[in-house]
C-alpha cells in the first residue's frame, strides 16, 4: 500500500477545492477511470491493478493506493511510481507525508525480528501487537532514502480483510496527523526568537516603570507597540496552534484504538510518541501559553502605566488650576487698583469741569477759585465713586 497526503502551504482551509478535484481528475484520466461527482470529498476508483481511495480533508488531500500483490523487494521505491513524477510536480500544494505499508501474513517471531532488523532503524523502531493480538505493526518513523515512511503489518491468518484495512487506515491517520501537528511545532520554533526578544524588551520597560528613568508617555507608547505585536502574533498563530492540539488528540486517539501490547521487548507506538512526539507538542503548548502570558503582562503593564499617566496629568491639572486661581486673584487685586485709579482720574476731570462751571460764582460768593475747587473736590469724587460702583453692580 502506498499513501500520499498533499497540503497547500498557506490558507489551506480556504483553498480552492476545485484544484484538488482537478488534480485527481488528471490522475484518473491517465488510467481511463471514471471522474468523481462535482463537489465530492471522497472517491474510489480502479487504476490498473491498484485500488485508489481519495479523500479531501479540511487542510489536506490524501491518496491511498492498494495492490493485492507484494513486490519482491521490500519497500521498493518503484512501487510509488504509480504516482507519476510529473503529476506530483503539478500537485496544488506540497507533500505532507508519503508512506509505504507492507502487509504480510504473520510468520514466526524469529523471521519477524529478522525482517524488522533489515527494514527499519533500531533506535526509533516501534513494534506492538494490536487489536487483541490480531496483528503485529512496526515502523521507525524515519524517512527512507526514497523520501517515504515505512510501516510493516504482519496479520494473523484469522484476521479478516476488513480489520486489516482498518489497521492500515489507522496507521495512515497516525502518521498524517502526526505530520500535520508538527507544523505547529515548526511555527513555535520560528516564533521562539521573536518571543524572547519581546520578553526582554517587556522586562526592560517594566524596570523603567519601576525606576522611573524614562518619561511615562514614552514608555507607554513602547508598551502599546509591544502589546500590539503580541496580539498580532497570537492572532497569526491561533489557528495553527489550535489545529495542532486537535491533531495531537487524533494521534493519541488512533493509537489508543490499536489496543497495543508489548512485542519482543520493543517499544510500543505509545511509548515512542511519549518520548519523541510529546515533547514537541509540549513545546507548542508552552509557546502558545507564553504568548498569552506576555500579552497579559503587556496589557497589565499598559493599564498600570496608563493609570500612572492619568494621575500625573491630574496633578498637573490641579497645579494648573491653582496657578489660574492665583492669577485670577492677582487680576482681581489689579482690577481694584485700576478702579481706584479710575476714580481718581475721572474725579480729577470731573472736578475740573465743575470748577470751570463754578468759577463765575466765586466772586459773588466771596471765595477764591482755589477755595471753590477745594470745596467741590470731595463731593465730586464721592459722586464719581458711587457712579462707578453702580455701573460695576449692574455689570455683575
């Protein structure tokens, strides 16, 4: 059995699914096989001596080809030639994984161990009896020189073809979902450096907030920039990290459905995943949590700094209001001074006018002009003061 999974490098969820069908149709036309229905997500066809099973998933497309015969050479790269090289180059996406599964009747244990030694890398080899000792499944999760994963399935004579088919399907699902979940690990590793730099920058700004070595407005602007970068990073990674968690759950579920039992002292698939796969998934979860933690820190720091800026501005406003009060008091005192001067000035002119009017009476009254001016000065100034106070009262 040969298997191929293809995924578009970006925006795979919103891809043009018609391209997937067109690529399938091109393969079917090479063998004169019938086309799928428009909008189909599953299709089966006979391609010569191979049986094709095509499935369209959320992010990828899978091609599974079964052959009733067994090649003389185990995991012969020529078996994959059923997928033409030019057809593979025209695929609407990149290869996520490709694997070959060799299904054989279960021989004696000694022959199984000999075959495993010849076919697989011992350091990463996982072997287990599955489905209540119905078969022995083995694989090393290594890419061979031809670029494919290798798995072997030794089925008991009493194991039905349907059960063997389900085992083959679960092996394909385990490897495909494992490969898809590793996309999240790759994204996490790519973000590691940026996250470390933002973490250092954020810690530096927090220290500046504590020591008060930089203006609060400047630190707040930088903090908002870091917060925006973290939010953008979280938004770009949210889907991939969420999908990684879903694929990880599927891998663990499919392995649990195998109902593994130890065989010949080899590690089981669940143990391999615990040692080699689980740390990568923990890295993804740690990266996702770290981004969220940094975003929360930046948000809290922004709120604290914004509060500090508001308090400083309130103090500045209070000082400004106090200064305005002092200036208003000074202006009031100046106004009173000006009013006094105004009374004197207006009184002076008023006394002069009244004096000119009273001069003709000076001789009749037997008074000098100076005495007459002195007599009218106080009454005139008093009347001027009363007039100004009345005008001021009316204005208020």
